[in-house]
């Protein structure tokens, strides 16, 4: 029930009724997740481990099925499994009896979602599973239900109150279904040592795909790199910075290794009348942060954010081979 005393914010007075409602929803749903975590520390943990092992050992795919809101969650779980290295797809429970059973082979595992476990449409899949000895994992809140009795493994989710004030609209229950699906997917991912490189194969598009590329995919190379050797006058270094438009110039030694870097910030910090006449050796920041071209873009972004810098020098075999600027990453949709 709504609290009799309105919640207060630090600056704007009472919280609107809609926000109070949202907070109650989140508190109720988080209670369901906490109950699920507690169950996994108990008897549910054993059956969860058996379900993960069954899927891992399967020669085929995971067929995730459900109806209504459970069907929406099943579709999401199938997508998460597939994107994390476990072949899976969604079969609508009601469509199964109209030809979609042909998608399921004897090498597969069926994961059936039904909160009550008593959906009559599920009977077709249950019978098909029994007839062809296709193992079935039931995700339900009622292990004693028809679905629970027919399944090989039952992941019985704890009963929790829905966020709906009438305790009717699937809210907490669907959140728990999604959470157990995520838990299965990540357990399988970690169990097989699924790497970020493998993850990239399934996510080539969008920002996620961009972040799963490498430094070499974004670095500027060759004549685009602002470079000057040790001993260069600052006037020449500033000209190089202006010409290349990256707000920096990399200073290299006789062997082509990075000796330092001069950025716009260095110019401001060393501003003085004779700045343009002194050597870059007196102005440059020595031992700048460098990264290899094989570093993943996600790691590169972390380095930039952690060090609060906008430019990274790329080196290979102690030689400067490229430079990466935050603006290039922004244009590519990575940062």
C-alpha cells in the first residue's frame, strides 16, 4: 500500500506519486531477485548446476519456449544464450503444434518457461519431448505442476509477490525468469571460457561491435601521425601539431621509439616568452602511456577514462606505429 507520509527529496520537496509507485515496483522486484539468490544458495543450486551441465553436454541447441509474458522472456533468454556461445533459438509454445516441432531434434534440450506450469498449450511440447526422449528443463514456480512433473529437471523459482498492486500482472515473476536465464547463460559462458574475441564474432554491428574491435582498427598511421625527433625546436613541434590536428605531437628517439609527447595541455603549462625557441626535450611529458595495436577497444577506452587523457601512442616492438585520439573514437561510436 502507498505510504501515508510522502517521501521527501533533498531539494524539491515531496516525491510525486508516480515516482513513489516506481520505487515500490523496484523494491518489490528486487525482493524477488533476492529470493531467487537465496534459493540458489539452497536446493535450487543443485538443480541449477544439473541444468547447466545438461545444456553443456548437449550436441544440439537449446530450444527455449514459452507463452504470453513467459514467451517474451523465453525469446530474450534464447537471444542471450545464442550471443554468448550457446546455440539456441525460441519456439513459440502455441506454434509448436502447427509445424514448429520440426525445428526440434533429438540432440536438443528444451527449456520451457511457465510460471504456473499449467498452460494447456505446453502439452504438445511435453508429449513431443517424451516421445523422442528430448530432455526438458522446466522453469516454473510450481514443481508439482503438469510441466514440472513431466520435466527432467525443474528450476523451481520462489513464489514472490508481483509488483502489480493486484498481484496479477507478471512483473516480479518475469524479472526472475530473465534473471535465471542470464545466470544460466553466464555460467555456460564462464564454464567454456568464452572470450571477448569469440563474443565479437556474434556482435559485429553497432556500438558493441565497434568496442569489440582493436586499437589497430582506429589508430592513425604513417603520415597522419604527428611526429618529431628529440632536439626539435618547439616552433617546429607546434607547426606539426597544427598540421595534423590532433592537439599533440609524439617525440621519438633515434631508433623510432617513443621518448615523450607534447599536448595542448603541455603548451599551457609551459607558456612563456621563449617557448617557441626551446627544445621539445624541455617541454615534453616523458614516458607517455602507450598501448599495443592488438589491445581491444574496450580496454583502450578504460585506459583513456582512467588516466583522463584524450590521446594514446600506439607502439609495437618499441616503435611508434600509430596514434589514437578520443575524437576518432567518438566519431566511430566507440566512446
